[in-house]
């Protein structure tokens, strides 16, 4: 048995009062003349046994009453004794973790799973008493504390998230809260759908008791668009939309669904796609090759600028993952002015790009937006794709031209010997190089000039050879270390050559619409509510409904609603923030309760599928219960018995007797 | 007070505050006689002795109508009884009698003195011879019975002298009763007025002896209400001023047992006197004098029968 207010045990010293009175009552100093003392002596003599017994009983009742009151004031709690005679529960600190992640919005048995979870959580909140401290922590980390009624109300008002949230983090936060309450038995009460992906790791909640509710039935079937993207991120104006659809496919069976790809406010494409099982780790190309689970739509839409799109499939029980968003920049094909100094292979590549509407021809020079493709010694203006001069004698003139044009790189000494060029595939967002990686012959360089950076000018290294930069890009230029001919490099002989040149032109050298640049080419991917680093230059955020929010600070909190949000600067769109639920949230596979219990570490962990039992377990049938009421009742009974025993005497004690020494 | 109010029904303490003992006794007796209705017995002797003025309550049979017709005076005839009752009042003056349970009450001795004086006057008015024996652990004074009205003065004087108090350590009622029997000489009425805080056995023996000698014995047991109910409160050391007996007690705890013991003691005293052929009455010191006087007068009537 423990005490919540042990200082009040000092009141127990009061029990000594009736004891002392009992022991000292015969030593009283009051002296009364009383001629009939002989009768008094005879009465005590004749009734001594009964009187002693009554006095002893009175003394014991009084000591018992005082002791019980002192014990009650000290607020005793006990486990074993409490279960026998205790009532209610000891003051508790309860952190209710309510799983309101996207997966709980799935419709099961005609209503959202979250409604069921909320109803169960409310039981725990309403079971709390005035002495309890209760908090609600939802999957997104939001915390609501206060009275049981306030928490119950907050539970009822809880809406499902559009994302996964972070349930382990929410549970840890709840554990911290209940530990801070300083009660003997802090408890974290988790109400979850038991989604396996949400509780994939071990969650250590320290010394708190953990009580978990999860539905017994397995998760419902689900289909979801788990990936959607525009490739490349900048279309000039051609590009490809790819998407992946996964779902619950019975073993040996198959499933398919219709899809719609929207671009802006119009439909770009419709079709039917086979659904791949959730967890299929095959690449998009492999899935495309197999003809299941992947969508690939090539298009050259008329829209220009930053555009958002979506891939939608048929609605099912979980609506939140039936649509996935993407964004891209669509611009005109780049104008290219190819100079003969760049060599015949470059010229051929440009001709091929022009023939496929991926580029147009233009005139290079000051004031022109056309991209010059030249040898460095012929460089006069930017933007330009620059290659080394074929004659080493012209290298000095080439470096001077670079200096004049403001390119912060210089050509150094020549390096001979064949070396693999790494990174060419990375310059191709479509992944053509990746598709050939490991199967086709590598791109090599036999002759390359060292590229020496001047100062600390920013630049991206697009490819490396022998661990040295082979292709670098900066504002308005791409510089290549080898002349584009078969003697210097195998690149012009490879299939990746023309696409790579096309990508360089479209992604690196097109001036308009670039804006933010960076690894995503101005497209940021995010989960709902996720905190991101604010891109430099992004001043505002434009919502799908057109509302504009000013951005400040170093970070951005991604909106809670999925969709395409545009980053703006000076009133124009300079990038996009694409908010989609995490694909793992579409996997509704649930953990068995016993397995779920093993994912937690606490003072004790109990997982169950019965809401009633869960609510009772929150207040723990095995935990200590308060005994104060019992002791108060015992004190009352003792005082009542004492009162009955002395009632007649007390009633007749209203009179008094005055001693007179002797009448005059 | 005569005629309009009856002193025998007054609160004894209030009445005592109005005058000396003989005055109070007269008021009491006058009041008592006023309220006395016609006796079923002839209380007066048959041989004429003298006239006296008529007083309310006198039996009209003894009114001298001739004098009333001739002189327009209302007088009653009094007769000399040849067999006058000889009564001795035996009064306990031990220290235990000098106690009262509340300031508003008389001490037992003060009450008993007034009762004794009134009773003596009543008997003397009946032409009975009245004597007085005062005692504590021994007989303190003896006044042989006389039937003259001057006897009452002597008796009141003796009571006054006894008021000085004694320092006796006990009271011996048995011996006092036997001494009183010697004073009476021939069978008469012996009235013991005491708080009877003494042993029963000597008194029992004395009562039996007196009855054997042909005496009528009556006991007026003077009890203060506080002695009967134990109205004190709290814990205290109760000390008997007479014997020095000290008894520590918690009143609330012992009260019930005490009451039972006192009730048993009173019953024992009553049984002792009744068994011995005497009369016994408990007299509370907060009761008007009329009540005990009536009982004593009834004893006298029985004795004279």
C-alpha cells in the first residue's frame, strides 16, 4: 500500500490523544466533595468489568476513528487490498494516442474506422475522474490536455489526416506527458488501426504502462496510386507522365482499375491499368515491360509554364490515396545554334532533336536566347553548350573566351587513357541510361582536358571521369571536358547521346521558367504537414484554389491537404510543391495484436481487440486503487459505534454538579 | 402567607430564605393544616382542655357554636387526650448532611432542620409530646419529649446549636435510635431524619429492637437530587467529606451504574424499614416541605390509632 499524501500520516499522532486520555483519566486533579462516594465506589466495584470493557472499547473506537481519518487524509492506494475493497481508481495520468492517420479513414462495415476508434477513445476519456490528468495526442503530434470532458470533446472533433503522421513519435510525446504528471501509474493508451507500416519499428515508451486497442479484423482491400510523376520535370514541351498503381491482389489473382490523368483542368488521358500487389518492388520500367501496375503517357500539351496534374483511379474504401498529384514546367522547345566548331556529331544530334520537335534552330549571339553549341575558342555568348577545341593549340584562346564570357572554368592539361564516364545517366531524368545500366557498354573518355574551377562559382558536376569533373553546368552554360568525337569519347556512339544532349538543352540551358533550379528542377515533393526547407527565392505559396500565402522563415510547413501548390516569386510561378500521402499509408495490412504488442517497450504492454476491456485496462484492474473512501467509512462506523456507546451518557451530561465544601 | 398561599408547597430553598427556622416552620405547618381536609379519624382528645381561635382547616365539628353565637368569635374546642403520643425526632447532623448538589438548593441538614421544626410544631399543635435527638457518630444532644408549646422553642434552640456542625467521621443512626427509645420511655413514635449514608445492619438491628419495644419507627431519607442522579460531568476525584473515601471516576462512564447502585441502596433501605415494621420515605431536598410533612403526619396518625 502506498500513500499519495504521506505527510498527512502525521495526523495519526492524534490517535495517541484518546489513548492518553484513557491512560490518564484516573489521574485527574479535579476534586469534588461527594457524600455518596460510597455508592460510587460500590457502583465501580459492582460494574468494574463491564465499565473496563466499555472504556477499552471506547478507547479502541476512538483510536480507530482517528487512525482511519489520518489514513484517509494520506490518500492510500493499494493493489491487492484495493482490488478487494477499493473503489474507483488511483489518480492517473493518461495519454490517449488516437491514430487518425489516412489509413483510419477507410470505410469498414459502413463507417470510417476512425469513428470506431474515436468511440473507444472517448470511453477512456470519460472514465477519467477529477483527479486524473488526461491528454489526447493525435498522429500529427497535436496535443490536447485538460478535463476529461474537454479531451472527450477533442476526440470527437478529430478529423482524419491526409497523411501518415508519426504515430511512434506521438506515442513518445504522450509518454513524456504522462511521466511529467508525477503519478504512480502513468499510462499511454493507444487506439490504432494497427497498420503494419505505421508500427514498423520498436517504440520505446520508457517506464509507462502501454494499453493498445487495435481492430481484430484484417485491413480491408485497397487500391492506390502510389507514385505519379512528370518526366522530365521540365517539358519542352514533350514529356511523359508515369504512375504506379498498387493494391490488394489475392494470391494467384489479378486486379485492374481505370485511371484518368488530369492536367490542369482537363483530362490528359484515360485508360485501364492492372494493379500490382502492394509491396511490389519492381521498377517502373520493369512494370511497364510486364504490363502491370505502371502507367506511362507521353504528351506534348499546349499548356505553358508551371502546371499541376493528377492521376486518379476508381474510388474505393480508402479515398485519400485514389488520387496522386504531380507537377511540371512546360515550355517551348529550346532554340539551338549549332556551330561547326563543336564537331559533326553534335550537329547530327541537334538535327535529330530539331526533327523530333525537341529543339528549334536559332541564331546565336548577343541578345539572342538561342543556345550556342560551340567549341570554347569560338564562344562569344551564353547560354552555350561548350566543348574543348579539337586542336590543342587553340586551348589558350579557348580559356580566354571562357574568361570573356564569364564562365568560371578553365581547361587544364590533357589527360589520355580510357576512363569510364559516370553520371551521364543522371543527367537524363527519364532514366534511359539507368535502363541500360549494367547491360550496355559504358560511356568512356579516352581524351579529356582537366577542368579547373575559378574561384568559388557555383556549379553542378553532371558527369565525372577518373573522379574528375567531365561535364559541369552553371548559369547559362554546360562545359564538357572531351571533344565530342569517337577518338576522345565513346559518347557519340552510344544511344544515350542524343537524349542526353536534348536533356542538357531542355533542363540546363533553357532560360525561362527555370526559376528555383536545384535537384528537383523546381518541384518539391512532400507529405501533408511535413516541414521542408524553403527554397531560396520562393516568396509565396499558391494553393489549388488560388489562395496565396506569404512564405517566411527558413522552412515551409507543407499544407495538410494533398494537391499541387505553386511557389511564387514577384507574382509569377517559379516552382511547385506537390503534396501527396506517403505510399506506405496505402498498405492497410494490420498487425496481429500480439505482434503489435511486441513493437512497444514499456513498464507493461497490453494489446487487445475489445474496446470495453481496453477502456477498463486503461484504469488497470491490477493497479493500485484508492482506499481513502474505505477508511472514511471505517472512521464513520467507529464514530457511530462510539456515539451509540456513549449516547445515553452524553445526553445526560447536560447537567452539572457543584461541590460545596460544607454548607455554612 | 396565611390563607392566601401555602408555604408547605413552596420551593424549600426559597421559603428558607424568607425567615428564621421557626418562622418558616410555622408557615409550613399553617399551610399544611390549611390544606388538610377532614381527617377520617378524630384527631382530638375527648376531654376538653381549652379554646383556641379557629384556623382554616380546623374541623368544624369542634367549633364552639355557642361562643360563636354569643360573642361572635370563632373558636374551636381543644381536648386533653389522656394517651398523648410521645414522639422523638432523631436528626442526623453528621458532616455528610452539610452538603448540597447545587447552590440553589438547601443543604440536606438545612432542609432536615426545617422539616424537623415543622414536624415538631405540627405534633405539638396536636398536643403530642415531641423530643429531639441529634447525632452523628454519637448522640450530640437529647431533648426529652414534652407536650407544651414551649417545647418547640427549646427544640428550635437545640437545632440552632447543632448548626455549628461537627467533624465526625461517620454517623451512627442505629445507636441514635436506641438512645431515642430510652428517652421516650413508653411506646411512641420515633422519626429518623437522615441521609442514611451509613451501614444498614446497625440500623436494621435498632429498628427491630424499637419495634420489639412497641415503638413506631419512621425514616425520612434525605437525599439531594445530585446524589441520586450523579449530575456531575467529566472526570474527577469524588471525596466523601465524612469518611474521607476518595473515588476517581469518569462520570459519563459510571453514571448508569451509579444510578442503579443508588436505586438498589434506596430499595435496600426501604426493605430494611418495612421488614422491620417501620415506615420509610425518600425526601428529596428540592421537594416542598408539605410532601414529607404529610408522610410524617400519616405516620403519626397510624401511630396514634
